[in-house]
């Protein structure tokens, strides 16, 4: 298995192409076109009847989609619907899942019939709860008013003491989900007896029932979870203990407690409300009121309160002790109510003729009287009559139905359930006139998740290995059942993991999908009724649904390969999904370039940047950016196309062939955009010999210089053909070297100053497709390769400083390495129509079943992007281990022709030769590490002394600018600092590293990787003297002690200065400040640019260079 460690983006050159992906777990249903579905659906099934409608369902109800595309709620279900099917023999639709009540009350779940009013019936408290703040009140959990949090890093509890005894049936809990704080493990205890409630709930991942007592788990991904009490326990107080959590501490978002009985417990305080739902809009009318003299006593035997009153026959009428019960019920009876506000009441009082001296008032329970049958997980819907009916015989309580297959007068029902005395297990036959009939050997010993009836054979998949009676041990997750002979059979040796779905393909083949990895492919297999066969499509990942559509078959599920996606823009592959986000904004977007950028000013938030043609709010843009879920457009009113982009030090470089004005600045074929300030820079563009927009094909950077290649004659007013460099320090164009003309397609920046280029080139009259220079002071050297300029690319190969070159000759594609003297072709075995647009090194998971790597002995393979005719199939991207190809991505156009990919870019800087890791033995790594460390220490010391010597020599001949606005190149090339800080600036020593060679380029030269540049202002580092690690106030105190000293400002003798004028940093390493800002100056050795520190606003010092004539030693 091949996988990328980071997010990957593919840009397509075709419109509405169908893309097949390997390692793609889910299907983007929005790419289908007219059909769009949002949410976590349990299933999707289309049905056609005489009324011509489709039913769609989710976990809370069933919708009707009519021909006019309007929706109507047919039915609401309290629970989950897992499956549905049409029964052609009864003209009905069957729905199965896990549910036991309906929204109209015809079928109900007594466990959630009454919600306890915690606001009036309980006293809420907590232990170790937050002490202050809006999340400190445990009562805020009532009706989920606000999250309640624990103190940081400690367990705690939420507690409720009730005014009367209750018997909870369901606890509905929601997580805090606040600032990363969530409860993980909890339990619920009965105070007094200290017993734990035994609870049952559905696992949110597997959707299977789970029981727990002392270790229950609360999901952080669901709005709420219902925990059903298995063994009822009466209580007057309970406690929810929180034992583990995510983030800094635990908490809850809401608590609702249900009881199964409509019971009214009389109490001395009047208006005892015992039932109200948080979702209700009206106040509960379920109350009890008392009159006369009563005494409340608690019975520890029954663990509840009773009311007692003592009367005699003489004063029974005067004392008149009464209890009025007003249940929260809807009245229906032989006597018509005179108003809708009428509520039935029950009055308890002694008879006027009583002779009893003591009477007691107990709770009264109201039992629902309904004609609705028992409902357990199956409903039968008859569209003609719009009638819903349960089966005449129901499955046991809490059964889960996963699959239903109708066959004339019977149904085959599979899921997770067991009959009374294990008469059937996980699969059973149901006959409408006879009820449930066990299958042979009482069914299966594990869950059944899917089934498919083909003629007389019932195929069953799930998680089992035998029948319940244990006589078929070879039933490994897949089995056949002969409905005529009532016998089980195996499918060869079965599958090595669970089966989730079974489908029938158009050629009448059984398609099996699940978590298995054998016998023929990961997650998918096909059975031709006698044996397993190799699938015609490469499918990796469990498939949950296959639907016939007008344009073909729709595959949906956790799919990793062989999926059909429609995309006409950039597609983003993340951990478990493929997105085409720009399509939601512009269905006709055209993407020609793209990259990721980490916004260092916003916690390294990831921003996606695309170049091409986009329409947002009826405005056409050439660049769009996606951040925080929002697309924004840039570079409108631009004519032409964008071909290349790169990020250098938080600046977006854009190349192509275009012209126009953006933000009142002219841009021509090359532009630079400040991503932090969101403004375009005023930079001279690229022109051809006629002063028209030139063509920029490629942009590369080493951090200091930006190399621009293409077909042009001028960079601004500079006569610079084909290849020009732009300095990030001076913002000036220069020519890398003269003597080259033509068109550059790609550039490789190699070790040192060596540069190699490919394209249609002319080196002083010599035609060539490849050339290189050893440095900017050496001439161009042509290299003769028999290739055309239609599709050439290259990347730096490895530490040997070779380049990989890809291209085409007259008959075929070629790929090989060039070491500066000779070309060595690789045996790629690609078809004649192949072409390669891009090459990258991709890291491979250590656990991959494929052992080959390229280069050998590393952790990478070579990724080729374009159109590749592999020995077995065509691909748009494939991995190469030096001898074999492994398809990574397949694509085709809307007409079925093969598509291609122009560019792939990654979130992390992973895919260049500098990132290749070699593996050595542990002793070799230790010895090499020691040698490198000693060598680096020697080099650092030597470089430090050399720089100090040069600095002393330069002091005598420094040219002093008139003011701070003079050109940046007159600024000193060093940053004044102490000796150890100077060493720190020369070499950055990393922690333990693999054995790959260290390179100290600021950028990889790979235009699509993220630039990891630093901020313009540095925080104080561990440099030298007393300054290291100090706060800004400590620096000020140190400087004040030196106020009487006549020593020049330095690290050892810092001095206080004040800003006379405001100064705005315009380049890397400068220090911005406002008028009157207090500055601690630490170096005045240069007459123009001084070094100093200011307060960053939080008490920490930040350093930088600034003009000396902008500050004064006296406060203005």
C-alpha cells in the first residue's frame, strides 16, 4: 500500500473528467452532478412505484422526494434506520434498523416518554467543577443552556438530588466540546446504595450495541448520546463521575434524564412538577398539589417518600387532607372536553364516612392505553394506502436489523439479535402467515451486516466464522445458504475480515466489499458463483452503496481506489476524503497552478492558493485563496493565463503570460503578492522583444534568489532573455548568465550555484534541449538529448547531484539520470502515448507491502505525473521503485478517453531530493553523527572568527547613507551581535537526523512546497552576555545602570534610546517602531544601521535593525 504523509492536490487538464483514485477512502457525491447528499446517512435506497417517488432516509425519519423535487416528511423514527428494500410481492417498502417508537406516538418507547424536570425537581451541584466563569454552574446543563467544565487536570462529578424518588430509564448526555475539552470516560452512580447503573448504548463508530457500568465512553462527535438503563434502580440522588478527558479537563454540554413511568409523587411543597422536556415550548402540567395537614416520611425499604395524615371521624371534613394529581396527558374519552386547555385530574381525599385515623398518599402511575402494536426495528410501509405497520411478530427488544431480503411470502432478516432460548441467531426467516422460522443450524455465530438473494441462493456477509451450532467452521465472514435444501456452504476459504456489503454487478457477478485484504484485493472481491475472480476494476476500500444511474454505476463508501469522480478543478486528497471545494463556488473553474501556504501570523493555518480562471460574485479572478472555509478572489481585471506559482518568505510569486492592473499596480507576466499584508508589490514585469507580455513557465527559489524561466527578452528594463533572477533583498532583476535563448520549460537548482534547465534552447547558436552552468560566472554548457520540447521535466535526484530528465523522442517516452557527463536511461517500459509533466520523490509508509524503493535504500519512490501507459493500465500518476510501476491515480475524460494531470503539490515540503532519507545501521549512524558534530563545531568556530575579522576590516570603509530611505543594498550584510549569537546565526544545528546529507538552502527549489520562512522580527535568542533570556524590563534596567557609562552600546553595555520618528520595517530583519518608543540599543558599530530591542507588547523583547538617525538618547 502506498500513502502520502500529507495532503495532496491534483490539478486536471480536462473538463468533467472521471477520476479513479487509489488510497481514497470516501466518495464525494457532489461530483455526481444533479444528485447531492449531506450528512451521515445510514443508507440510501431508490424506489419506484405508481406514484413515482423516491424514499430517502436517515437516522431520524423518512422523507418523500416527489417528481417536482420537493420533499415531505413521511414518518419520523426514534432510532436509526440501517436498511430498506422494496417488497414486490406485497407492494410495500420495508425499513429496518434499531428503533422502537415513531414520532406520531402510534408506536412508542416508554423509556423516553417522560423527561424529568431537573429545574424544579432536583438540586444540582458538582465536585471539582470550575470555580469561576460562565462554565462554572452545573445547573447550566439543564436543557443544554451552556457547557459545564471541571477544573483543569482533575476528575470530578455532576450531582442531582431529587425531591422525590425516581427510576431513570435513559440518560441523554452531550459533551462539553469547548476549547478542546471533552469528557472521555464516565459512570453514573446511585447515591446511598453506591451502585452503578448498567447502561447500554450504540457505539458511534461501529453502530453496534455496547453495555457498560464503571467505564462508559461519551462521544465528542455526536450532538448527544442516549444511555439506556438495563436494570432499573430507584434513587433520590445520583452522580455522574468524570474519570478521564481530552484537553485540559473534562466537562459536559447537557444532561437530560428520562423515566419510563408517568408517576406522580406527592410532596408537601405544592406544584411538584415531575415532567417537562427541554424541547417543549410550554410549561409542564404534570404536578401534584396538597391540602390539609400532611407529614412526609422516607421509607428506606422502598427508597421513596410517602405522605401521612392523621384524622378522626369528627374532623375529617374540617381538616380535609387532599392530594391532587394532574398528569401531563392528553384527554380522550366519552365526554367531550369543553376547551383545549382541559386537563384530567385525580383527587385523593378520605371518605367522609372514614373511621381510619391515619391515611397515606403514595405515587400514582399512569399506564398508557394504546392500540399500537409492539415495534422492534422493522416497519412495513404501504404507499398506496399511506399505511405503516410492524410485523405481526416482532424481534426481541434492542435487536438491530442490518439487511432484509424479500422472497415471495417470506423475508430473510439479518443483523444482530437472538431469539428466545437462542432458537435463531443473527439471521432468521419470517413468513407473513407463520412468523419467524429459524434457518438451518439456528443461524450464525456473529453479526450479519449484508445479504443478497440470487435465485435460490442467499449470500450472507458479516463478522462470523461458523453457524450457531458450530458445524460449519469454514464460514469466514461470507456464506451461501440454499433456500431449497436449507443448507449452508462456504465460498472457497472465505475472507480474512468482516464483510459490509454485497452487490450484483451488471454482468451478474457478486461484488463483495468489507474490511478484508484477501483473496484478490484490499477491501473488495468478486465471486462468479463458483470461485473468486480478479475484479475488472482496481477497487480499494469498503463500498457501502452501488446505485444504477443514467451515466453508469455510482459507487459510494469508504473507497480508496477505482472510484468515479467528476472534477474540473483542483482536487484535494486529505486523510479520509477527496474535495473539489472550488466547484461549490464556480462549477466552471479552470485551474492551471496551485500550492499550499502556512500563514505564520495565524498559528500556521493552512491556506490553499489556486491560479487559473475563477468566477466569484460575477467577477473573474486569476487567483483564489481558501482560508477558514471561505474562498476569496484576487487579481481581477487581468488578461492572460497563469502557469506557475511559488511562495517565498510569505510572498506569492505568480508567473505566466498576462497583463493588467491590480490594486493600482501594473503587472505583466510576473507578479509578487505579500500574503501577510494582502497587497501586490510594485515590481517590473517580464516582456518579449516587442515589449509585449513574455511567457513565464517556471519559478524556482533558493530563498535568496527567485529564478524565472520561460520565453522572454526583458525583465523590466533589463535585457535578460529566457532565465532571470530576482533578488529578495534588493528587489532587483539580474541575469543568471548570458548566452542562452529560447524557451525554458523547467529549472533544477542543484548543489552550490549549479543550475540546469530543459526546453527548446539555443546556446550561442547551438540547438539543445538541456543546458547547465556551474555558477553564475561560468558559461552555459549545452547537453544533447534526442527529445522534443513537448513534455520535459526534471528534479534533483540525490546527493550525487544528478538530475532526472523526462521527455519524448519520436516514438516513445524516456526517463533517465544525467550526471553532467552522460545520460543513463531507466527501463520505464511506458507506452508510446505516454508523457510526463512532473517528477517528485514521495515517502512510502514503512509498513507497505511493496518493498522496492527509488533511489534504492531510501524511504521514497519516484512519482511521475502526466499520462502514463503502464504495462497493465493507463494512469495519470504512478509510483516507480526503479523497476516496477504502481498506479496511484487514474483519470478519464467525459467521453471515456484517458485524461492527464499537470501538477501535484503537497502540504509539507516532502518531495525533493533533500528530503530523501537513507537507512544505515545503528553503529554507522552513531559514528557518522559524532563525526558530523565535530566537523560542524570546527566549521562554526572557523566561520565565526572569519566573520569577526571581516567585520573589523569593513568598518573603515562603510558608506554612510544620507537617510534611512536609501537603497536596501547599502544596509550592512551582517546583524550586529555577540560571538555565540553570531555562530547561532551562521549554522542551525538540528536534533537527531537520518543519514541523508544536510543541505542549508532556505528553500528546496520545489515550487509547490510550502516556504518555511521566519518572521521579519526575531525574538531574543540565547545569544551572549546578560541579555540572553531576559525580559524587556530587565533589559531596560540593565541599560539604565549603564547610563553614566561612556562605552558604545553593545551586548555588555546596552543603552536607552527613544524614537524621534516612526519607522516601518520594509525588509527582513528590520525593527518597526512608533514615535517615543523606548529602544534598548545593543550595537552602534555601523554608522547608519543600529541594532536594538523593543517591547513586543507582552513584555518580551524583539530585535532588529533600524536607522540611527531615527532615535535619540534623550526622550522627545
